[in-house]
């Protein structure tokens, strides 16, 4: 029996929010969609956050993703930019959490490394690699949407690689598995 899931990748931003969706069937991924939410014409920062939340909810309600991968804000010198990015990311995450969708954050270097093998790759290099990997006919003018798609593909590549240690269903299962620690 093949497993099937949809991954929504988001590159948060208060100027442009990029996003992409892939479908995973078994061990194969397939491109579904990528696009961007342009926020440049809005001056009010709260309006931008509302639109990010609403677009993320609309994507969730349309595509029903099983998981969300989101690019984490990078540490820069401009504190105001970091705060704005953090807010955009938080609003997108809140939208996913409001629908009980698991979210995984990836640092930009980790996404670039997963896609190109180089953590310092340019946006253009990431976009070209995605074009080749997913058979995309054309690339968008703004590469924020390919950055969102890259987050989803990075999540696919990292599936099952996160070792969280042992999982227990409750205290009884822990005691049963660790008898020498009790006593």
C-alpha cells in the first residue's frame, strides 16, 4: 500500500511570501503548485500579517497538506527586519497550527544544502536545481515561490531522518522499557 501526503513549503516575508506544494506518493515527489503573495502595495504591517494568515489558511483548506515546512528567519544585522520576518513566520505557523498541521522549521542553509548540496547556494542555483528535479517548464520572475517550494522539497528529503529518541505512549510504557531506572 502506497502512502500519500502533501507538503506545503513556505518562505515567509512581509514583502513577498513564497510558497510551494508537493505531493509525495511512496518515495516519489511530484510538483503541485508554487506561487507568491505580493504584499508590497500594503503599507500597514498588520494588514500584511492578516493577509499572510488568510492566504496560508486558504492554501490549507484548498490542498489539505499533511505537513508544513517553513524557512526560519536568518540572523542578520538589521533587528527590525528580523522582527518583521519573525512575525510573518509566526502568523503562517499559527495558521497551520490552527488546523493541527505539524510544522518543521529549516534554516536557509539547510534548505540550500538539501536542494543543491551547497549551503551557500544562490536563489538562482536553488531554483535551477528544483527546475531540473521536478521538471518545471519555467521559473517565476521572483524566486520567493521557488524558495517556498525548496522548503517543501527539503522536508521531503529529510523525512525520517530526524531522530527524536524513543517514543513512549505513557508512563507505563516508559517503566516497562526502563526497569533499571525505577527503584
